[in-house]
């Protein structure tokens, strides 16, 4: 079955760092059902994922997975970004399951009880 949503993205550059906003939207009425930001570091090699959110009524439908996979592919091609990182609160078992399913590896625990995850494309 084809997905009833698509991804658009917008970039800004501040002090040499690229920030790219990814938005998942429905094709007919362009309703926003998910969003996420990736900040690419000055070298262009590493993208930090934050502010990932999917509308509650659209969760568990692959929206976050599709946004993250699209972002990894787009930034890999456009910016040659090959590493992706994110911080996840250790209580956020849903997000931990999501990122681990996508192949992110936990590599550090911070004192504020969040985990640092990385992915190499
Ligand atoms: C975390 C969040 C972005 C996931 O979005 P989503 O579109 O529902 O995720 P997906 O449908 O792509 O799920 C992919 C995988 O993640 C895991 N997952 C997602 N929701 C889950 C749930 N409620 N319980 C257990 N595992 C879950 C599963 O492994 C799932 O694969 P499966 O459906 O084949 O079993 C969404 O729940 C959300 O916006 N939460 C509030 C904000 C938040 O926590 N943001 C992340 C901060 S790091």
C-alpha cells in the first residue's frame, strides 16, 4: 500500500551550520503530521537530530521512520553527511525502540539520564 504522506524539507544556514527542517504532510490537504530538525556540523560530516514529533493520531504508521530514513538519504547525497546522532531521555522507551530499529547504536549515557545514539550511513 502506498503511503498517504510525503516529506518536504527546508534549509537555513547560520554561522556555517546547516539546519534542515523535515516535515511530513498529507498530499491532499497538506496537513502537517510530523516534523524533525537536523543540524549539520561545520565539517558537514555529522547531523544532529532533534525536535522529532509525530501527531498522536498518526503514530505507529511509519511516519517517524520515513522522515529519518529520508533525511539520512537526502543529507548523505546533498551534504555528504555520513554520521547522525541524537539524544534520547532514558524514559522514552518508544523513541529508543524507534532509533534502535533504524540501526542507531547507544554509545554514551549522560548524567541527565539521557542516552547518546549514533548512526553511520
Ligand atoms: C517517538 C515518535 C516520534 C515515533 O513516531 P512514529 O511515527 O509513531 O514511529 P514509527 O511508526 O516510525 O515507529 C517505528 C518503530 O518504533 C517503535 N515504536 C513506535 N511507537 C512505539 C510504541 N508506542 N511502543 C513501542 N514501540 C514503538 C517500533 O519499533 C516501531 O516499529 P513497528 O511499528 O514496526 O513495531 C512519536 O511517538 C512521538 O512523536 N513521540 C513524542 C515526541 C518524542 O518522544 N520525540 C522523540 C524525542 S527523542
